């Protein structure tokens, strides 16, 4: 596996890194699988890129999957990746798969939920560094310096100083005293 020092030696680095950098500059958060060779000192490229979030795999018992690459200074977060019910390409069936590629969509989805939460609450979307930090800081600790995604804890933390007034169609930041009025209206439906 690669670390930040060895990541630039990958044969694809020179071609892909400018593209990843541009994507981050546009507000896109690249998320990549760490790799499945069981490396304990680094992750595969492009997961080792400073312009990406790297994702390792855990089992349903919150144990690091034996195949998951990890370690080094460019590993970011874990997500469930062992025995995941998934579609099987080209065969049009559903089956059980394992790999860091099964874990990565959990983090991609979490990033989308966090960004939508920011928008819905009238706050700016977060950048790569902020997202990475939140995933690590509010993840569930599964080993020293290793966290597994905990989206509920992360969203709860982001919204802890906000209250929603449904009848007044507003969201209030309780720590700053600011309020955002919503253009949406909620109607209670009644059926007979």
C-alpha cells in the first residue's frame, strides 16, 4: 500500500491527480476503496491521493476485514464491506460480495447526506478536509485511531445547535440566533 510519500510513484498518479484536484476545487468529494490485499501500511491509488477519502472494510461485528488495506498516513475511514448483499454485474442477480468496493458506497452516500443536510439547513456545503475530519471524529471507534462511519452521530453533531419550527417554516441556529425562513409549506393531509 501507498502512503503520502509513496503515492506519487503510482503509474496513474501524474494523469489522474490533476483531475482529482479539479474535482475537489469544484466541490466534488472523491471517495475510493483502500484496496483488498490486506496491506497494513498503506492504501492503493487513488485512495492514497490527498484529494480523496480512502475507505476500508469492516465485518458486521465491527472488526476490520482481513482483506482490507489500512494504515499509513493516507487511510481515512471504515465502513461495512464484508458479506454485503449486492447486484452481480453481467448476471442480473443479487448475491453476497465482500471488498473495500462494497464499503465505499456507504461513505459516498454519507457524504451526499451530509451535504444535503447542510443545504437544507441553509449552511454552506463542506469541503474535502471538513468531510474527512467529521467522518473520523464522529465515527464509531473500532480500534485505536480507527473509526467506522456513524452517520447518525455525525448528522446529530452538525445539527446540535439548530432547532426546526415546522409551523413557522423556519430553522434557527440557537448558538448564533440567526433564522432562515423556508419557502416550503407543510400541510397535514386528512383522509376519510
